[in-house]
């Protein structure tokens, strides 16, 4: 029996028969969906391997200790490549996302058709994972760091443009009106009325996306797009588990440092 508030008092009301049957039917449909989904998962799962997963994980962990520290000298360049992939990809995304965001924002878009195209670009970029972008680009331009940079850039455009155009739509219109009242032209209104209001948000978005891209760039090497993921894939394929453990520790340290740097920068901006 739900509680209904009337005249500042809580009154108990019994559900009607149709409401009760409706709730029971909703529960029945939900349970049926869960049971059906579990049946599909069970049919496509080899439960023998699942039961043995704990033993296999313990065996793998034992083989990964201790890490092969001498392999570290071969990881400095891949780490540098990973940072460059994230940094250059973020810069490319920011350069392209800036005009796209102005075209997508309802208060700065020059035409509804232009806004629709900009929103489509944003949705398309955000819908495709960076690994998928990397797979396609490796097939088109070949393996290497360049494919990783473009993949990170294409993936980040939608993220940066979406947050930026939302910031543009939330600007204080009175500041733009004040600049317009001085007889400013369109570019001047943009430069003196809008851009100063969104610069803090733009800087925060840039740092936040760079932090995310550090994480994403560590795995692009698994599909041949350069970075430390290439060494990770090679070590896994050769069953060199002591190298794998070292690479995982290096990735963890890289992500931790990037998180610290981005936090410091965001704190300085805010």
C-alpha cells in the first residue's frame, strides 16, 4: 500500500486491482527476462573452465612474480610513445572540437542544419570506441604510433565537443549583450563575450580528457597502434608473465602520475 501525502499528512491508500496486477505483471516480465538471459549465458559458457578459473589465476599470478626488472630498459620508449599518443590525440581533438561545439550549441549555431551535422559528428565520435578506431586506422594507414594518435583524436572529439557546447549554452547572455551594445561584430562578440566565459571549462575539459586518454592509449598497442600495449601484447603471446607483471606495474604508475598531474592542473584552474 503506497503512501500518499495529503494536507501535510501521510495517508495509506490501497492499490486498485488493475494497479496491483500491473505491478505483478511487470515483476513477471522482469524475472522472465533475467531467466532467459541467464539461460543464454549458460548455454554459451563452458562451466568447467569457470570452475577451474581460480586455480588458473593463482598459477598465473605465481608465474608473474617477481617482475623482470631488467626488461624496464625496453619500456622507456613505449611509455614515451604512450604519453605522446594521448597528448597529441587530445590536442587534435581540442582543435577540432572547438568549432564543432560552437556549431552544436543552440545559442551560437549559425543554422539548424549546421547544428544537426555538428551533433551527428559528436554522437558518431562518442559511439565508437578508441580500439575500434585504432583497428580501422591500422588497416588503413598501417600499424604504429600515428594510427594511435588519430584514433585517440577521433574518439575524443565527441567527448570534448559535447561538454564544451553544453558550457557554451550555459553562458551569461548579459555579457554578450553588453559587448553587442558597443557595436561589436560577430567575431568580436565571440572573442570578448563568449570565449572568456568558457575558457575555464575548456581548460578543465582538456585536462580531464588527457587523463582519460592516457588510460586508453595504454591498450591501443594490443591492436598494433603503438605504445606500451604493443609490448604487453607481445609478452602475453610469448607467455613471458614476469614481463607482463612489470608492464602492468608500469601502466599503473603511468596512470597514477597522470591522475596526479591532472588533479593538480584542475585544482590550479578552478
